[in-house]
């Protein structure tokens, strides 16, 4: 059976033209992905290929965002350039979500911190350690990645952490890291690094307000649990 390409579709059904004529909100997820990948392969259109990719993750965009360039390249018709385009677009979406949530005017609870950090590191397959720097109104002055790919109390550079705090004139900090295992209970290393950071802040009069362990859908707060 002869394959039908997007070019032979009615003008109204082509993703790019549809976006231009009707606006971005009317496009399906598959049509948006099809625009990113540009073209399909000899056997299917870009939209059909996009639908197949989405079907592999049960049409879950969060799951799609977790796919690596190498995993996307396993689909026939997806080369490195196309895979990078998809990964880049989804990363932009994640960062935009972070910026929107980071707009919380004031950190009032651990829930506010989780809303900021979960979109950023909650679904990662490796550990990252981040610091939020706060002013005296508990507004977030800046965020900073301190460690990536696993850490211990000896690997986290506490001097660098507080150097940045002094530069920002921060009066409080909140540290966060993710657990790819989805387990929320703190490890011995988590407890040790919390103590180390807290003790260092006492001398500088910069208070460690909390340490959050986050997963994609939940979090653990040292402050809430009374172990800070």
C-alpha cells in the first residue's frame, strides 16, 4: 500500500500550516512533536512517527521528557539531530515550568520549595544537589547546582555554597537533592552533610532553613520532621 506523506494532506491538516492558520493550542501532542522532528521515514509520516513515539510512553509527556537522545534514536527515522531537537524542546518546557514556579514570592513552607524543585530534579535518573538562597523575607534570590551525579558529605563544597551566599547577601539557605530510587528516607550521608552545612552556617550567621529530598511526586523535609 502506498504511503501518504504530509505534503499530500489537505492544507488544514499539516501541522506547521495548521499552527500558522489556527494557532498552537489546536495542535495535538503528536502534531507538536511532528513539527520538532520535521519529517518521518519511508514508511510513515512525521505525525505517525510522533504518535508511535508517544504511544511508547503511554502518551505521557513527563515520561517522554525522560527519554535520552540514545533512546529516541532507537525509533526508525529519528537520527541524532531530531532526537536532540525533541530533548531540547522538552528541557525548555521543564525550565519554563521551573521559572513559573520559582516565581513564588515567598517561601512559607516545605511545600513551596517542593513546587520549585520537583520540576527541576524530581524525575532525573541521577542525583543532583541544589541550593536555594533566600533574603530576610524568605524570597528566593538564586538557585545553584552544587553537585551532580551522586555526592557525599566530603564531595559537597560547603565553602563554595557559602561563598555564593555571601555574594548574594543571603540570610538563609535551603538545600535540596533528589533520590532517583524514589525512596524518601534520608541516608547516613544525607544526615552528615546536613549537619556539616548547618554548622558552617552558624559562624557566618546564615541559617540552614531546610533540607529537602525530592522525588517526582513526593518529598521529605528535614525541618518538618524535626531533624534539622
